[in-house]
């Protein structure tokens, strides 16, 4: 069965997707949505990552970007089952040992619910402010993934020797609760797709319309087969905005809306493509309408996705 998760509202407020009610929302709203997702059987909750947004991008992106580790740790305390996804952590902005300390602690405290999603990042000023080479971010991410694999393993004293990062004889506890933290790679460029196929446990596309996904999925499978990789791999997709029922207002030209059976029929196309998990976002005018939409989706749409 296709799993379903969601990017949390409030914690990132880009004008591309944030609803007006989120502007005045805060921790109580985040917690209420997380609890609703936990109860409704959502597979994961996702939180984005930006350290700082330059003025030139602030009108479009806003400057509201909650820290992913702090936010997911807060939500781990009010939920019981739902997994906790960074979508995506720009891990190249931080030393892998620092990231490993944060995410290992999160996995330990949450009882093994972390999904570590990583990506290269796209804001030059953010890298420059932190003293990281923006133009080399792809190579930095490649090595960071390898270093994180080592640092998030079971050993108390992880070891890694790379071009940029080296560490050994440095103990880090607590260790992750999971024997292997799932590492999903985000992005839809050729380099990102290749990185996901060869280094990841899953792929998180970024902005791919559904008609583009089959070719991307085929490319991932081709790369993994050529490399002889047979480990399980999770293919993700971000759906169009959803509204279960008749909204009675304009919800955007891309929104999939209508009776649950019609929404389910539209979303089943993702399973046909070979998608394992979909990330959904609902159009809403309030926290209450959002949680109602989530409940309707879980009860009346999700059981019919295969």
C-alpha cells in the first residue's frame, strides 16, 4: 500500500504553498496538526531547513523557517507513532559530526522514528555566511552522506576518512535507536537523482510534475541496477494540493478536489508509476479545516490508494 506523509504547515511559510492562517499560527497549532497526523495514520511529518534567508528572496520565501531538529524533537514529545522527516536538511552547511549528534539524539529520544532527508541547498548567501563553498555543495553533500552513514552507525566511536571530513576516536552517545537510520536524498536535477540512486535509501523529488516522474523513476532503477545495488529503496512523490469534498471557493488550478473516490482515483496514478510514498498538502483556511481534511483523507481516500 502507498504510504502517505505530509509537510507540516506553519514551520515554513514560502508564498508558494503557505496558507494565510499560518501567518499567525504557532507552536500549539504545530502540535495539534502533528497529533492529528499521528492519530490519522500518517506515515511521517516533514520539516524544512534554512538557516537564514537573504533579503532578495524574503518576499517569496519569507523568513519563517523553523529549525528541523528543534521542531521535530518538540513534535516527538507530543506524538507516539508518526515518523519524523527532515525534508530536507542541508547537511553540507554543518560538519557531519555536529549533524550526527543532533539527529542521533532525535532518533534516540523519539524511539527510532527519524527519517533523515538531505539535499544540496540552493541559497548562495546562506552558504557564504556560514563559510561553506556554495559551488562545491554537490561534492560536499556526497561526502557528507558518506560521513553521516559512518557517524550514525551503531559504533560509539565512528570513523571516517574523506577529502574534507575526517574523524576517529571521538565518542558520541546516545546512539540512534535504529540500527540504520533511513537516508532519503532530495532533489530532481540529474546530479540529485544520481545521488539518490547510488547513495540513498529513498528519493524525495522536488517539484516534479507527475508526468515527469516515470522517466525519473526509470533512471533511478537503471542506475541502481548498473551499480548492482539490491537494497530496498523508497520512491517518493509530492502530490498536487488536495481538498477532500467541494471547497466552495477557488483553491488553485492544480488542486485535486472532489469526492473521496475521485481524489483516490487521481492519486492511484502514483502507485502505477512505482511510487512508494506520497507527500500530501491540503488547502485550508484554518487549523480546524486542515485537521478535518487530514481526517477525511485518512478515512476515505488513503484506504483506496492502491
